[in-house]
C-alpha cells in the first residue's frame, strides 16, 4: 500500500483532531499515511499541535513546521487539510488545487459565497479530489436514514427540524462577523448541511437573525437565529441556532420525517455521554404499526470521515461531500441571513 503524504494548514484544535485521527488509522487500521508538515502563522502553536498529533502514534516521525506554504506544497503531498477560520482558507485552497493537491476542507470552506465559489471553481477546474468536514453526515442514524431515502424505502421526504444550541465564547475571531460569518455560518451550518444531504437542493429560504443578549461591541455576530427552507422536492425544514443556551454544552440535534421513516436524533451536548438516535419505520399513511430501532452513536464520526477521505484518495471509495456541497451550504445560510436583513422575506436559491 502506497504511503499517503498529508499536510496541514492551521494550528488550532481541528488540526489536532484530524491529525490524531489519521495517525489512529495508521496505528490501529494499518493505514499507510504520514503527516509531513504543518504551515501556520504561529510557529509555536503549530509545533505544539504537531507534538500532540505524534503522541497518537509514537513511531511516527516528528511533524515538520513550514513557515513557507510553498515549501510545504513542494513536499509531494497527496492531500492538504485546511483548518482555518472562515476568513482565511481561500488562497490556500486555490493554490493547493492549482498544484494538483487534493483538499480536505474544514467547514465552512470560506467566509462568503464568493469565496466558496472561488474554492469550488479551483477544485473543479484542477480536477482534484475534495471533501468538506461535515462530520455529522457520518452519524450512524444519519447513515441509516440516508440509505433508506436513497433506496426509496423511506418514501417521500417531508420535514426536517433541527437546532444547534450552545453558549460559547470562542477564540477572538469567532464573535467577529467579518471573520467568522456568525454562529449560523460557523456552527449551525452543520444542521443546514444535514437537511441538504438528506433532502437535496433548496429552492428558497427565509430567516430571522438577531443578537439579543450580547451587548459587548466586540460581539458583532448573532446569538439567535431561525431559518426556514423550502426544497425543490417540496419538503421543508426549520433550523434554530442559539449562542445563549447552556455554557459548556454543544447540542446539535434534529428530527427528520419521511413518508415511511422518521429519525429522532438526540445530542447529549457534552461529548461524554454518547448521542442517541431512534429510527422508526412503517408502511406509510394508513399504517397501524411501526418498527423501532435504537441507535447508540458509539462510532467516532471524525475517524469515519478521515477513513473515507483516505479511501477516496486511494480510489477505493467515491468522493463524499466535495467542495461544491460546501458551497451549497454557504449559499443556503447566506440566503437565510439575507432574508433576515430584508425583514424575513423569502430569498430564492439557484
């Protein structure tokens, strides 16, 4: 098995998260993968996160720090993981694609639609492989329902309701609208993506986006949002976001109703107790009974998405959540924000 050579851009927690999963696959699953180096503005932070990654698999050689991004690209990379705040990824993604390097893109893939279009255009023009870090697609309950939808067994999709509740101070860039795009763009987009993943293309969106309880002028994003989405299929969705909920808990959960299947996904919020999903299947309108399957979310979705990306690079799996789907998510949340700016009027999506 040929060794895959991986680089990283960034020095934050997501670099450590993804790097550790790659080396866990090397240690436990025999994956031939090597993290070659990290490029970041902060050399000390990059060196620190590199050391944490290597602890996952001590036989791995030390991960080099590259002050020069072009020098990292010259290391014969198979793929680059881009893990940066939303205002920063575009030039790195475009340049890597031009160099023929596959991309793993943390979400959101850009700060706005124009940036996401630039990334997607570069990826598709160069013909490089890509995957967006929508890890919630790898939840067991989601995968089971998606299989039922794709096979037709779930029947027609009808309704999605979801939320992302937390109370998060975040790094300095996170509460700055010009850097993060807001909670809806940086966090709640996970829930909007699930709706797109399960229900397909959106036709229109409406929304309300407000800051209700954060008076600090440095906090320029919303803390409360509500979006409604109409899909081309006729299905609909509502998604709520809050950054005024319980401190320390991150609660992304959702309900999905199809003609012959319903999924209830319940997030515990603290990552110590496993999330739980319940899948109901039945005969549709007029049915008198149902089957109920309890799903304990015991698998690590970050590990699963890393394994899928490596399989895509090796040509043993099809591309999953490519850059264009990252663009679609940004277009949708941008439409919700635009609707809110206009007072809640419907905004069409192309």
